[in-house]
């Protein structure tokens, strides 16, 4: 059955006695190849790609054409 046998208080007491303490949160920014840095790097890259895609769709020209790297094909 899906309903546990016994009282809720016993289940909570067992859960509380087996729970481990969580490590304290890191307050200082860690430099280097850390998971946090890579997560923010990925978020920034996704945002940049989205902005470039919106600019290309709204203007009809690609990023390199807008900056004058490639000649316009009008």
C-alpha cells in the first residue's frame, strides 16, 4: 500500500534522527573552473545567442553583416 503503517510522529522522528547537516553555503565567489562559474558562463552564452537571433530576425541581416565584416547582399 502507499500509506505507511504507523504514526506520523514515528516517521518524522526517524527522518529527523537520520538527517545529516547540510554544509554551510559558500559566500565568496570561487575563481577558476568551478561549477558555478561554468553555469554563469553558459547562461551568458545562451543570452548572447538569443539576442543575436532576435537581432537577425528583426533586421533581416546577420551579425557579421551588421558590423560590416561581410558586405550586405541587398
